[in-house]
C-alpha cells in the first residue's frame, strides 16, 4: 500500500546534535531516542524524509560529495538501531553567500517549501496530511506554509527559538521521540 503522507524531519538539532556546518561522518552524534523515534515510524510503515538546509555547500565549507558521505554514515548509524530514512532532500544554496549557482534566492531553503514540494511530487505525498518536525522556527514555518502539521522540538535550537516558532507550530515536544509519540496519537484519531 502506498502511503499518502510522510513525516518530514529536519536533520541538525533534531536527529543529530547540531555542530555548526557538520561536514564529516565522525562529527555525527545522534540525539538520544531519535533513532528509536524513526524506528517507530518505520514500524508503522510511515515514510520518513529528511529535509535539511546545508548552506555550508554554498559557503564553500564542504562539497555535495562530503554531504553524501555524511548521509551514508547517518544511514549506517540509524541501521544499527533498526531505523531507516526513505530520502534526503537538502538545500545547498544561500541567498547572499558563496559563488556560482549555489548563490541564489531559491525556493528550497527553509522556510521555503521547495524540498517538501519536491518530495511530495516524487512520492505522491499529500502535504496537508503530512507532518514536519524541526528545532528551528524556519522548520515549523515551512511546515505550516505547506499545510502540514508542524512540530517544534526543544533539542538543538528549539529552546532558543521557542518564542519565534510559537506562531507557526501545532505542537512543542521535548525531542523527536516526543514529537513522534504526538504524531502517533494524532494518527490514531484520524478517520
Ligand atoms: Mg535544525
Ligand atoms: Zn535551495
């Protein structure tokens, strides 16, 4: 059966500890219970899609190949916990920093909804039935703009941006695991 919705999850500060401009696999450190949260979604057959702003590419701090290696390592780490991600979508751009084609006013950089739209088109997800989880205000702003249920987590920049995210989010959770518990409750109440 094809799922008509997904859970979209920000990466840094939501799944793994946010170290500024993470560029190497050895910098990856999972936030406690985040792999278990993803595994719970996997167990219910709910697609999990990562959406992440990676302007470090535009800034010349790392390459798309470096990013691919980080995501391969994240996949391996999640697999050790019995968890997996369907797809990674990232925005390599920045509106003012960087050179060449990476320097642009794109639609994919959150709070833009470009990554959500792209994944929805590729997999047939209904964004209005989907969920977006992230630590920053831009994450819940993007989720709200797409018509999804928007959840902000207290990990990463969540505490710092709790005020800023308030008008965009539907729920504030202590971490990804708490957010997933809330999502499962919402789903159990859907007709
Ligand atoms: Mg984040
Ligand atoms: Zn972009």
